[in-house]
């Protein structure tokens, strides 16, 4: 199968591209940076240089790839220029529009887009599913993210003449993510700057990068469309996973911070994550794609991710 992927050097792209190539697919990968073409070549992809905001060039590249499937894995959280949050919102709105337009013009058969499972309404009990509405009546900082996700999903599902699939991934963890042993979250835990906010009632649905990539590759084998949550089997409260991660890292136990203070210090969006979000059900994806995560529990995944780091920390403390 001919596949055009935007976001091939991102956290999931670095795992997904080699997996697609190993599966016998011909992968053309878009990058804005000529310096990343060699990385994509080593992964087995044919790199093309272009920008998702340059509509004419993008349309040309998608057409020349002869793609049957376009996979949209773009975010801008790793950007060194501008506000990563604002840039990711732009990618999910304007970038999605340009990719859909280019795919439609090239008569691409299927369009698969990365979304997130953790921006659904927090009201109600139990886990969210694919029918749970997005949190569009949230505080402004949270609402902006929800509106961008809504735009991405609507454009994907309403793309004329193409089958649209939205993959609502959970919280990615693994190398190159915020949960990387040298990433922002472990660093904050070691520095004692990531407390449990209020009751820490936000429920996280995690997904290992390996499982996210495997699920995405598995979607190609099915003629399905619609929205699917790609998360593990073990949703967990912030107040539970944070101390466990700290212990695995050899970091001090996290402290506590009241909600009002946290809103002033880190803003409404992070408070939403830590104290309000609901976990998500993966039942639909497992049923439709016969998919089972290799890491059904975040805890086993964290232990694997942090095991070497924990041993090193123990060795450093040993007299």
C-alpha cells in the first residue's frame, strides 16, 4: 500500500514509519527540515521536503506519492519557535484542512488523523467513549484545545470521497515523549516541582508508543471509518500514577497544591488534566480491529521505561 505520512519524525512517527515499512508498505514521509531527510531514509521512508501550510507544494507532493492512504500525525509540541500549544492548534485546524484538500485532490482513498482521547466532557461517571462530546463548554484555555480537536475530527470525517478515521490516542509515553526518563515530567519530579493538584482526580488513559503505532498499522487492514480510542486497559488517577512514577525514578514523593494556587501557577489546562479529565474506554477499537495492547497497564510500561534509570539512581545513592 502507498502511504503518505505527515509527522514521520514525531514521537509516534519514529515508531510507526519503520513498522509500516516492515509491513511491506511504501511510505513517503513529509518533513519541513532538509536535515531530517536522512533520518527518514534510515527508517525506510522516502522523504519529501515541504510545509503543511504551503498548499500548492503539499498538493503536488501528495499527488506525486500516489498515496492510497494519508496519515496525519502532525503536532507542534516539540517546536523551538513560537508557542507549541498555539502552533499545535494551528496544525489541527489549518494543517488538517490543507492535508485533507491535498488528499482529496489526489483521490486518496483513506485519511487517518491523530486526535486525543483526553479532551472529552469531564461530566458524568465512568469512562468516556467515542460518543462522549468534546469539552466545548470548558474554560477558554481548555475550550481552545477542544475546538481545535473538533475541527480536526470534523474535517477528517466529512472529507468527501474519502474514508475518514480519527484515532483518539491516550497520553503517549516512551522515548522522545514528555515521559521519557530525561523528559519534562521526570525532570519535574526529580526537581520536586510537580505536585498533586487538589485531589489529583484527573484520570489518565495512557498508551505506549509501541502500542499506538501497532494499532495505527492495524487500522490499515480494516475498511473501517469513524472515531476510535487508542488507549491502554488501565485508566488511572493522577494522584495514583504520579507517586509511582516518582518512586520508579528515584525522585522525591510529590507534594500537594491546592486548586486555586495551581490555576495561578500553571493555568486552567494543566489543572484540567491533573484534576478533572476522565479516562477513556478502548472497547470499540479492540472489538473492531481485534487489537490488544502489548502494555495493557501503564504501570508495566512505566516500569520498563524507567527500570534502567531507577537502577542508576539506586547505584548513585549506594555508599
